[in-house]
C-alpha cells in the first residue's frame, strides 16, 4: 500500500480523491492547509504528494521546491489554470505531473498510478544491479542516491529513475517512447514533453556540481543517449 499526502483547500475534492485512492489500495493523508501538511511530511514518509497550486498561507512554488529537494518524493500538481506555460514551469521546478481542474476521478487515478510506477525502480531491467558507476557518476538505487565525483546530486524520484534507465545503457540511443515505456510502463497519460523536461532538469542539476557535464546527448529526431566516451564521463 502506498501512502499519499493530499493538499487542497477543497474538502469535497479531497474526499473524492481519497475515495479513489482507497479503492486503488492506497492510504491518503488529507490536508486543507499546506502548513499542517508540511509538518506531517517531516514526521513520516510518503510515496507521493498531490497538491493544489494555489495556496493561501504558503507559496506553492516554495512548497514544491522544498519537497523535491528535501524529501525526493514525487509531486503531482493540481491547478485551476489549464496553461502550457504554467505546466512547463511546474515540471522545471521539479513536479512530476500537472493536472488541470476540473478532471475526472478516472483520469486522476490513472495519473497517480503512472506517477507511482515512474518513481519505483523499473521491473524491466535485465538484471538485479543496484549500483551503476559511469565514470564520475555513481547511482545507488537502493539508497536512491546520485553522486558525481562524490558530490551528491539531489534528484526527484522520477528524475533518478530516468537517469538510471539511460545510464544503464551507455551508448544506446533511447527514443522518448523507449524511456516512457521503461519508466512509466507505457502509460498513455504521460507525454513525450514530460521526458524532455525530466532530461533538462537532470542536466541542470548535474551541471550544478559538474559544469562541464555532457554525458547525456540529444540526438534530434531520435532521442537520448548516455555517452560511453571516457572524456564525457570523467570528473
């Protein structure tokens, strides 16, 4: 059973989402206030956070950054504004998905299932490897830890999973569809744009500790490749 933290000022919507999650076998912790929600998050672990973007007592952007940087837990953002610009901004800040209101509970359940699958280690890996070392990059799947030349790189659960998938196959070109299938199990509610956003954020975070990082290559029209060149993977 997964445990989810729900933050939304609409009590009726909270109850509806809680019913869907309970039906799907998940536990949910519901809060109308982000202050109490963040206090609970500091006390116990959760597998996913679902939050309304517009909060009164605390800036939602601050909440998203704090959650993704401190707890490495996936975040699904709910918004009354169906805006591509807003969606792009949320994904860049670290959110794993964006859902515009009003939405059906059926779509909500499918999006949550996809987010939880993307955060979990891929079951399609060819072996039971738990640590990957590619030059200066070290990924530990059991600890959910990414390091470059010993320096920790704070990745969200989805970012870590996408990087793991690419780094596990150095030199292999992976299309966006390949990455979607491996990371999300081919769920139809996830778009190619989400993968592009994940890759951009992974690169940005790695370049914060390694300014010359170039190991993730973009092959236009084809997809992405983790370089197997010693120069690209060196510290």
